[in-house]
C-alpha cells in the first residue's frame, strides 16, 4: 500500500508530465537546482508547504488541490492514449 507521502510525489511527477515540463524546466521556474528538484520529486527531500505553493503556482492551482486533498489520497492522475486526463484509484472498490 502506498503511503500518502509517496502518493504526493507520484502526483507531482504526473502533473509535471501532463503539463509537458521536464525536471530541468521545473527547477528553472522554481529557481532551484535540477538535482534538488529531482530529489523532491523522488521523495528524497521533504516537500515543504512553501515549495508546494511555488509548485502549485506553476500549475495555476492551489497547493491543497494538488498535494493535500482527501479525494487524491488513493488516486493518481493519468493521461489516456486518447489524451483525456483522468484519475485512477490504486484501490478499486470491491
């Protein structure tokens, strides 16, 4: 079972990819080094609320909608082959 913390990093990576940004693009926009950003995205560094605010501003969203909303705790955002964006549950209902 994925922890909420690990899911948060998966969601961050999905949002980045959906928006078409590379790790280098994100690091440049956040004014941090590429290795630091990669460590954030891979869960090697703690994502602070301040950094979450900066990241969410790049996506033009509220940080809670990306990282902390209850409805995302067991879901990941994906783009289908047809280009539609949807959320998929890690724990399908029985």
